[in-house]
């Protein structure tokens, strides 16, 4: 799971988009939080500045990756559903196993149907 998260976070578009969000949101938040200190020549907390840019980057990356993981999971479940309801091949000598699904019970597999 962690490998897929890292893989999706490095896919094309994600780092660039997250960086743009971090620059825009981080700049606005830094002006709100430390603008008076910066304009008056007061002490600036560089750790807060770094974190104010890092947090929007992480949030934007998490949002993009969770969206891609959801798409991946939905695609896999729709593939499984289409294979699950596929008609038998018609070969009477071949035994086919079909996993039965019961979403209302909350269990994924409740039995196996054997068709000659």
C-alpha cells in the first residue's frame, strides 16, 4: 500500500500540481500569519514558514493520490463484478467455479457454485 501511495505521488502531474498549490496557499497563509513581522522588520520564524508551505503540499498530494487509489479500486471492483457475472463458457466437460458475493451481509465471499 505504501509503495502504491509513493508511486502515485510521483506520477506525472501530481508533484507539479501540489507544488503550485503549496506556493499559492503557503504564500497567502504566510502573509496572514507573519506578514506584520515581515513588514515591520521583526523576527521571522523560518520553521513556521517552511511548515506553512509543506502542509498544503502534503494535503494536495494526499488528495490527488487518494483520488487515484479510489479510481484504481473502483476499476478493479468493476472488473471483478463483470467477471463474476460472466456466463459459463458452454464447455460441459469443464467445471467452472463462481464466487458468490453478498454485499448486504458484509462478507465478500459466501460460497462457491460449481457448474458442470
